[in-house]
């Protein structure tokens, strides 16, 4: 198998090589990058290109590694035993398979996405080392061992909110998705909006990259936010005309709420616009 760009996803040569290398090595692919650069979408497109199932495990701050294997509901079993519920003697009735169990027992090789692993406790990655290495785990309540029928392709995403343990990193193939340059961004826009007016794309990309370069910006606009913004501009004639005839000293573009997501950045851009206007007045 060789992963490539699809009709709905633009992959750089470096990303293609990373995916194919991880599959060849049979190691988890650890993907980092700014939010909105397509880390999660990569796993979806990889599964689609292989014609296989995508199993997604969304990680939260409260998620424990054991939940990916299975969960044993001892409380429900105790309650049912007190109520005389039929089948309480069968412990399997109170075991809920997790995402790794689901991936290991699938009829064909699947893509397993462990999404935003850095949200969990620092010990979370280490608690999965043995299971990801051996592709099996033991169910203590039943005494059975769950082994992978087909080794899943594992994609792990991280927003770099915290450092991951070295022992875990050694077992992964790592790739950092660089933010797209203008040419790549143009290709991404073309994929999402094949019939978009070239003038609109040109103006929008100019504003978008200018915003990202604004000094002191707390949250730079991402690829997904650019796509949302373009969708709004295509649907709003007045906003589109405002973009075409924008005042160069106005730092806030039309429908800026799709790009700028907090009041600090809004105030920063307003201050920059004020400084530009004042400099222009002084030159006169």
C-alpha cells in the first residue's frame, strides 16, 4: 500500500512518506502539528483510501489507558445479583470492550485513531506500551487473552500540550505537519472549493497569511478556519465586496469571527490598525 493525496485531502510528500514508513515498520504514526492542520482528517482519509474501517478513540483529560482495553462494570453486577437478575453469573455480560479490543478483533485490518493523546495524564502513553508492542492484552475477569487478528494501522495525534514519554516516542514513527505554504494552501482550497473565484482566493489568502504573521497573536488562524471563512465569503455578497475593497490599514477583515477566536487577538489587531493609521497620518 502507498498512501497518496485524495480527492478531498492534500498530503505533502513528507506526510506521504511518513504514513508509508509507519505502515512498513508496523509502528504507530505519531502526528503533531498546529490545531486545524488535518491531523485527525489524515486518519479518516487513510481508512477511506484503504477501504477499511476507522475506529476512533477520542482522548479526554479523564481518559485512562485501561478504558481502551475494556471496562468491567462490577457495580452493575453487584446490583443485579441483589435483584436476582438472570445471567449475573456470566462475567462477560458486564465487560464492555474498548477501542483497542474492537480494533484487535476486527475481521480485517482497520485504522485505529488515538486522537489528542496529550490531553490525558502523563502516564497514559506508558500504560499502553505493552499492548501496542505485543498487539494483545489479558482480560483478568475472564482469563482470556485478546490478540490482534490483523495488526491495525495506528495513528496517534497530539497538539503538543504536554511532552510525551521517551519510551513511548521510541516506539512511534514521528511526523510534524508543517503549516501549509501558500502553494499548498491554494491546493487545499481547490480541493474544498473547485469552482471558487480566483480573485476571492487571492484576496482571502493575502489577508489570511497577513493575519498569521501579525506579531503577538495568541491564536493564529488555522487551515480549517480558512475553509470556514471562505465558505462564509462565498455565501455573503456584502462581505465579499468588503474584502475586495478593504482599507489596507484595517486589520479586522469581514466576518473575522471565523478566523479570530478570542478578544485578546481582536484587540491586538485593532491596536495594530490604529498604529498603521497614525503612521499614515504622520507621513502626510
